[in-house]
């Protein structure tokens, strides 16, 4: 049975997202909350998509989108000031419910502060505590009243550690897919629909683009010498200055979702894009480079067999992963080359594996279900 809307005429919900994917999913959740809870007031941290849905922002993505131990350390004074602002706002705005969205470095502390202040917490898109240490899962269970997870294996893991967790489906399955004439898209991009197309996705943050684009572009140049007629496009990340891509001679695509869907194969930075590629059934290779200090820290604490979400969901190595020093132009080109051949067994087997990933994610409707859980938490009694 669905919970009745709370009696408070204008409940206040604090949404906290710190990166582009969180902004995207937070915007969909904001829409669902306004439909489920008429009169709800939404404040928090996020980006332009959340702002467009009526969320009053205390800070934007240009300040928040930082990752890696070394990178966060250099911005520590800013994050300490932001934490004070946010914690003060919880009391000043009389927040009824806090919904952290991923972004664990900041949001785990936010959840703890909210819980200590007697504010209910609904964590959406749980931090990847299964990749680190079980103690973090127990901390999350303590600090969150409910946890809405978007990867099916997370539900059991968190419940085993005392959390009230629920798999709500993956929000990528809720994104509208515009049906577009393939030939028309290729014409608009200045491409031959009969020629192989390689898509490069170096990242959704400026620091990721700076680190991955040179090696991705160099790999593409090797493949251009090996694969007749190959064309290359770079998927532009939302909110990233075009100046970030100036080091590459390859052309940009400002419609990354369509590029990923129409590409013959892709070279992808580890992250949400690996699931987007899997859902599009576009064969791809995953690469990731990070600050050497951050990498050394991660090596000692991360406890998962794969870095790509698509592989984690499948439970096996569906797509190749090349990390840090292993991610060279030569190794990336060698891994991508068979995927550009429509007749290769490597490509065929990978597409079959990507279909397993889609099947494992099962359903959409994540935003609506999270809004329903929010209504349950806001209902007295």
C-alpha cells in the first residue's frame, strides 16, 4: 500500500548530488517528488538539471565534481566551508528529509549529521561500500533510515550488514530514448553510415578528460591506420569547457547519448557510461587512469574483482578493463580493434554479454519508487 502524503503543507527535502550523473538522477527524482508530494520544497547541492526542476542549490557541480584522494585534499578548505553551510542549512531550513545521492565523500558525513539531528535519511544510489570495507556498510546502515540501491547485488549485501535496503531499478532505464533515423543522424554528424565509427568517452569531469583524452586519442590514431575508413568522435561531457578537448584533433559530438548508440565500438572511462554502453549494446573497452597517489590508496582498500559497473552487474569480465599503466595507446587499440569488425567472434560474444547486463538490471521506475519511499518516511506514525 502506498503511503499517504504527509500532513505538513510544505515538507522540506534536502537533495545532495555532487557529479553529473547524480545531477541527472536527482533531477528525475525531483520531478517525481513534486508529483508525489505537491507543495514539497526542494533545496540542496546539484547541477543545472536539478536547478531546472526547482531545486534551490547551495553549491553547483563546478565546485563539487572532484574525485580522488589527492584532488580532494587540495580542495579541503572549500569542502570544510561547504560542510558548515550545509549543516547550518539543515537546521535553519527545518529540513524534514535528507536524500543523499551517491557522492560518498561528502554525503556519508551529511547522512551522519542529519541522523544525529533527528532528520530522516533516504540514501539514493548507495555508495559502493561493497568495494571497500564492510564497516562502511554498517555505518551506512546506522545513518540511513532507508537505502534505495540501483544495482541488484547491492540489496542483499547491505541487508546482511543491517541496512533497510531495496533495489528500485536503474534510473538509466527511465531515460527517454528518442527514435531517430540512423542515416539522418550520420548525415548531421558529417559521417558515412556505412563506415566504422569509434566513440571516445574520456570522462564527465575536467580532470578525467585531462587524464584520459590524450591516451584515448593516441589509441584512436593507431586504429585509424589499421581500420580502413574508420571515423572517430569524442562525446562531450555536460558542463565541461570545449577548451578541455583542444589537445585532440578528433571532432566532437555534442549528442553523446546518440553517439554511443550509433557507434560501432567505444573507448570508455570507467563509470556510469559503461552501463549506458551496455544498455545500448555497443561493444566497448574500459580504461581508467588516476593520480598516482590516489591509485596507490585505492589499491590498498578497494576489494572488487572488476572496476566496470557492467562487469560487476554481469558477475564476470564481459568487457576488457585496462587500468593505470596498463592503459596505453597500444593496449587500448589492440583491445578495441576486434570490436570494430562486425564479423568478429569477440564482438559477437561481447554483445551477448551486454544483453545479460540489461537483463540483470530488470526494470526502471527508480525515481517514482524513491519518491514513494520518501513519502513513507515523511508520513507521521
